[in-house]
């Protein structure tokens, strides 16, 4: 009998394009990975590993041209994540695994959740996103789509075609993602407000797991989850994932951030990230307490990004609690082209220093703490062993790193410009010159 050699585990930096994105459910039979035809076939696969639908980890494996059997995949997964898997599989002998029992308890008393999707002229992606929301295994939710600064009727056409009673539509005529989110929060009212981006899809249990995060952490102001890659077909998508993706080194270990954990990770330092605005749920009262999103930050402004980072920092600095719940999973479809990725990296750089400029202006008392963080930030952002750059492969495009650094240089002035523009628009809306 031929012995099947398990595939080699790769680092993220060893991924090549295209790379397969595969869900591996360890409580059932694992499907084989089919043969990959040269020269277009995948040589690697990014695996999201679950047990009884509970996400427990991820890994990248090498895929030979002849493909892999299910047993080969299983052997490698168990070698890497066996400690997280075995005790969960042992629970099968009971009436219901503890994880599923906890989820069912939440579903029996499911709190109402309003899912907000802010979008602008991306009907194809929006359609896929909304279809995944309609299919949620959750009994008590609605979806609010906010069309931001529309130039066509394409977004409304998507809502009309889906014709779901779960979905309502609103327009934010003023440009800016933060403005759209603030309108969505205002329209959603009380309760729990979940947010997902239009270029994502939600796991069927996404809302149940966000609700479980609140149920098991009653003090939580926000619950965030994992944004897994939805596809890694192009080099731009692989490079983005190598740079950290949307999870920014957070992994699959649950975490709770609060004033009591500030000595472990400062609320002023979002690396690893506290979460992402594309996979998060908030208590509406918590958003009201901090005044919502800064309209001078985020896409659609000169600041370009980081409106979500500022919100997490505001929650934590105001005494709040943010829970990282890695079992709440969405899948993000990264930018496919180098041009798009370069623009995104520039935006990340602008947004990062714009975020700090906003803190200096709104929270001047934090300046001494920010100064103390400078050596850590310099090491992580520019050092060869830092969290941001330490795992990058030698052939990672230097142009992408330069784009982010250029953005960092102009971020503070970009925020000032965005803040002046926001002030003018507010005065105009009030009829004040």
C-alpha cells in the first residue's frame, strides 16, 4: 500500500498566485484537492479550519500538481492544529458539543441585530454580500443598505431585484464612509448594530457568533471577528494577505480589550488590530456615547481610511470593552490589481498618520503616551523583525511599501484638510456661512 506524503506547511510569505482558499471542516469527511494543471494551477492553498463550524485556525499548505487526498490534508492539519481540534472532536460523544450548545442557547433568545452595509457603485459585490446576509442562520435581524453619494441607480436596482423583506434602502447624499455609517447608526436605532463591507460575504453563522460574543461578555461595547480571504487568485491579493490582510496578525485566539488590558496593548496602538470595521457589531448606546464615527476619517475623505481604528480607540479610551471573537467569520475579496492595491496601501499610510493627527487634536492629553509609543511603532513599521514587515518575503514589492510610507508623510495634513472640509459642510447644512 502506497504511503501518502502529507503536504508541506508554508509560511504566508511562501504563498504564490493563484492560491486556493478552502474551508476544511474536521468533523466530517475532508474533500480532496484536485490536480492543478500547469502553468495556471495553484501551488498552494490557504485553509480555514473548523470543527463543528467553529473556526479554530488557518494554515497554508503546498499543493503538488497531482493534487492532494483528503487524508493528506487531514494529516497536515492535525499536525499543526491537533491540540485545538482533538478535544472538540472528543465532545462528539455528548448530546451536543459545548460550542454548539452555547450557540443554540444564544439563538433561543436572539437579540435583534441590524446589519448595516454602506456601499457606493459596486452592484456585483453588493449582490453577493446581501445574498450571504439573507442566508444567515439567525432568527432576528434586518439589513440596512446605505447608498453613499450615488451617481447611478445601480445600488437601488440590486435591492429591488433581491426583493427581500429583510432589506431596507437609504441614501447618504454627502460623500464619505463615516457619514454613511453615522446615518446608518441613526436609522438603525437601539440594540446591536453589525457592520460588513460590500466586498465581503458572511459565514452563515456570522450573526449568531457576534451575538454569542455579547452574551458571553455582557460588558462588551463591540465584538469583532475574523476577515478571511475570499479569493487569492492574483498576486495583488496574495501580497495583501502577506502584508497582514484584514486581521493584522490577530489570528484565531479570542481576546478581550479593556482599560484593564491597556498595559498589555495600548488602546492608542492598533497593532495587532483590535478588529476591523468590515466585521464588527456594536451596541448602539456605546456608539452614541462616543459620538459615532469621525467624518474627517475614512474612504471618501482626504484621510482615506482608519475611521474604524479611531472608533475602537475611542471606545477603549472611554472605558469601554472590545471583544475579539474569531468564530465570527466573514470572507473578504481583496483588490485584484496592482494599481488597486497600491492605492489601498497609500490609503492605509495616509489613514494611519491621519488617525494619530485626529487623536492629537481631540485627545491632547494622550500626546505623552503617543511619544512613548514612537520606538515601538518605528520598529514594527520599518524594522526587519517588526510585526508589520518581519514576515514579508524578500521579493515583496518595494513599491507597495513606498506607497504606504508616502501616505504616512501626508496623512496629518490630509486629516487637517478633511477636517476643514467637514466643518464647512456642517456649517453649510446649518445655513451658516
